[in-house]
């Protein structure tokens, strides 16, 4: 045995010491590396249903980050601010051109072939009526009275051979349409008066509404007052306020649809109305059907959302209580101020647009004269300023969205400032405040010094991105990581709609109101703030209920309901008969419009109703955004508070007592239900 052992010991291989010593010298490093990998994998597993990228899963808020809240600032998204200012400069130039060259009377008063306004320009001051010397073309001259016989004079037009003046005798006419003398022959009259282009009819329809500034002001005040009433109603009786809003909107939509049908029958009976308003008569059935569909949708939503209103009751009260807190109440007055600026801007835009639409240019028109084609000098709507009107409409959209997002930034900044301000009590039990003494002043200074570029960036892209995401949600499930789902249908949807999903992953999902909470909190650039807040909310899904889940749909329908008030009042106030003198009243005043509610109409403002609705949405959002921003700010601040405290809801450092009670009332049921539904859908494809 000893010899065998000695033989084996001699044959046993020897190894270098270094490889044997490596695991002995660094066991802790390998264990730490393994533990970090396990921890990262655990985090991935924890958030696999919600986070779209790994950065979202690991961008957790640390306890020390509260020191940087409301302090980290940089000038953000400067190129977009430069583009916005350039757009404003072009709009100012268009304003100056409108004031210098525009005259809105050209859209309603007869204008001769030289561009003179009958009864207004110096050369034709005494000649208030328009007359067609040649009933086979639309060249007008101004006259004092409509010719009755051929003995009433001779009139010349530059429509003779080679474009020279040609003298014609008068023919029998009558003043049967506005300030125009039309032939007794109805067929000739229809050919003369027929609207030759959609552009002309749209111009006249819009200018008829836009130029009545007092009526537009009255209409725009309606959504502002209505939204203030709803804000108070949502504080004390949310369910009753929402039910009343949706029910009245449905009823009035049905009433408007019925009146449109009745008006249609009346307007068809007006002589020559078919020839002068072909587009309006064409779109009237579609507008009526849309009103009926809208009424049905509001009634259906009211009935289907009664249980949701019950769940949202406590959330609405908490959000409005946060807004009406004495430290945050200044946001209400700031929103009122911005809303008044917005109303003034809309009235200014209406006035400038009506002037831009009235600008004319001399043009050469090719006409057949005595069997030969010649060019005759005429005047027509300026093609340059047609492009200018389209640019002006785009600039108006951008500026109104810019105002909306400025308002949201200020509201979120004040709410976040109040949430994260440390509070202490002195010996007499009085609250001591630390941090900024004037949150409104700080919000305005940080906005104008650093973040106007981000506001301009979001104002340009938010609406088209949200609209695209809405339509995309019809086809693609609203959840990340579809490619890793156990559900085969989800995986098929991922590859089938891969371009849309990638667009949503990298762009569309970042244009939400939640960004306007992170932006004032941390002062990032827009997209950086969007990624950070998206990661925060995705990590908290399934754990902390998002207050916007209770309020977003109801709030959206409430915004539409308030916006429709301008739709209704524009329809009612502009359908009066202009005192029986069709197209002769140059200005409409508020008192006349209100009296006209009870008179049979002789025209309809149908073509201007979509723009009135859009303006109403913007004005109504001036106050109603307070509800949405309060729910966003309270949710995000609470999620940050919980993460900084270590992820346990009971250890939140800054949460107000009322918000903590609200979350206790909500419980974890909503978030747990969301998580369980995602797991079930992932497995079964329901």
C-alpha cells in the first residue's frame, strides 16, 4: 500500500498556483456580480408587463433626488422655440397686410369689375347697387337704381372685340337678391348669381361670423362660464354635475339636429338659395346626422359610465380640493387670466382672417368675346393670401396649443411645489413654509427663462401624436412587450403592426399631460422628461392606482360637452334673418342676434360651426385642465414620494393626509385588477 501511494504521488500532476488562487482571492466579487444580475433579473420580471424598455425599469427615484426638485434647470428645446418665434413673425406680417389691403365689405357688398365697392368707394359712392350689363358673364358695374326698360341708359364693359369697351342698352331687372339687380328671366338670374367656386362660399360664410366681434365674444364667454360652473360642481357633487352636463349636451344636440332639418326646408324655399349656397346645402345632411350620432353617444356614455362616476367621485373631490387649497388657489386666477388672453386672441384671429379673405388682386381672365378668345383685366381673390390664410390657420393652432401647455405647466409647477414643500409647526402650532415664497412667480420665471422651447415643441406635436395613437389603439392592444407575450394573437399583432408599434414606442406615447408634471419637477428637456415620467408610471402600474384612470374619460367627454356650447350658440345666434334684408346688414350685434333667436331664419352658419367648436374646446380647457392636471400631478408626486421612501406606500414622506385617505379609500383593488387582467390576457388572449 505504501508503495502504491508513493507511486501515485509521484504521478500526480502539479498545477500553477495562480489559477487555483483566483476563486479563493475574489469570492465576494463574483457573489456581488451574481447578486446584481439576479437583482436586475428580478426587476425585469417584476415590471415585465408594464415597462417597455430596460431604462424604464431601472430609472428609479432615489431619496436624494428631492433636493433637486424645482432646482435643476436648463434651457430646453431651443430650435423649436426659434421656429415658433419665426412663425409668430410671419403672422404679424400677415396681420399688417390684412389691415392695409383687406376690406371685409368685399365679401358681402357688390363689387364692380374694377374692384370698387358699390356705395362705399369714392368713385361709386352714390351707386349702391350692382348690375350686370351683359347677362352672359359676371362683370358688374355700380348703378343707383335697377334698370326697368331699355330706355334706362346704356352701359359699357371691356368685353368687346379685342377686349375693347362695348356699349349695351339696359334690360329689365329687379332687386331680388341683396343689393344686386338681376334679370327678370330666372334662368339668366341663376346663371349670374350661382357661386362659381367653393372658396367664395367658404370665405363669405366664415367672414359673416368672424366679423361680428361682439357676438363672437358673447359666444366664447359661454364655455368659460360653463367650465367654471362645472369646476364647482365637480367639487361638491361630481356625479350630478357630470350627469347634467352629458344629458343636456345630448338633448341640445338632438334639438340642433331637428332645427337643422327645419331650417333646411325653409332655406330651400328662398329664391336663388340653391345657386348661392351649394356647399352649405350639401353638408347640411351630414351635419344633422353627426348631431344625432353625438346625442346618441353622449346618452350611451352617460348610461354606461354611471358605475365609473361612482368610483371617480372621491377622486374628483380630491383633485378639486387640491386645486382650491389656499396655497394652490392662485392657479384658478392664473387660468382665468390665460383664458381671457386666449379669447382676445381668438377674436383678433377672426378679425384678421376675415380681412385676409377679402384681399383681391388684378388678374387677366380669358373670355370668349364675339367668337374669339381674349384676356380681360379683372379682380379676384388673391392666391398668395389664400396660402397666407392656410399658414395663419396653422399658426393659430400652434399659438392656442402653446397657451394651453403654458397653462398646464404653471398649474403642475404650483401643485408640485406645494406637494414637495416641507412643512413644520412652530410652538404655537402655526405652519412654517420653506422653499419658494411665491409659487406662481417661480412657475412663470422658470417657464419663461427655461422651458418655452419645450412648450412650443409639445404644442406642435401633441395633438397629431395623440390623434394617431387614438386610431392606433383600435388595432393594437395598449400594452408593451407584445412580442414576448404568451398570447399568440398578441405576437401576431406585434409583427403585423410593427411599424406603428415602433412609432408608438419611440414617439407617440411620450405626448401626454404627465410630462408637464415631470418637466417642472426636474427641468429636463421634453423628451427626457417624457421618458422619465413614462418609466415612473409604468413601474407603479399594478401597485399604485393612477388617478387619471378614474377621471380621464369623464374629463374628455366633459371637455367636448363644454366645447359644444360654442357650437350651439353660434348656430342659434347667426341663423336670424338679418331683418329681412338678406346679405345687406354689414354688422351683427349681440342684441340683434339674441332677438333673432325667435324669428324664422333666412340663412345658416353651418360652415363656421366646426371652427366655433374648436375654439370652444380651447376656451373650455382653460379651466377644465385643472382637473386633469391635478390628477396627473397628485399621482406622479405620490409615485415619486413612494419610490424615494423605498417603495412602500406607508413610508411616503410628503403625501398630504387627504391624498393618503383617498388612496386608502381606493385601496389596491384597481391596480391589482389591472395587473391580473394583463396576466390573464397575456395567457388566454381574451
